[in-house]
C-alpha cells in the first residue's frame, strides 16, 4: 500500500509532462502540414537526374543480354525484327 504514495505522484508527474510536450507541439505547429513531408520526399526535384554511363566493350566481345547474344549490340530493342 505504501508503494501507491510513490507511484501516484510519479504517474501524475509523467502525465503532466506528456501533456506539456503535446501542448508545446501544438504551439510549435508540428501538426500543420502532415502530408507535405510525405509529398516532398516523393516529388523532390532538388537532385538532377542521374546519367547512366555505358562501359565500352572490349574489341571482339559479343554483347550479351540476359544470358543470350544480342544481334543489335544490346542497347536497343529490335521489337521482334530479326537481323
């Protein structure tokens, strides 16, 4: 029973501390724009588009795509046209 004399004031103190933090977050406008951060991550235009660099193949090497030889060099699709 004597534990309650310590636990009740401790729980009230923790509750008021949590309430204080919540009220601070309201005053600091932490809940103003909930969707903005998620959209800024997805729609970020800050970074320039990355360039893909194609490595030069050694002379005489045949291009291979997905384990099979490609007739047109492997870079472009022939769309069913056989060469």
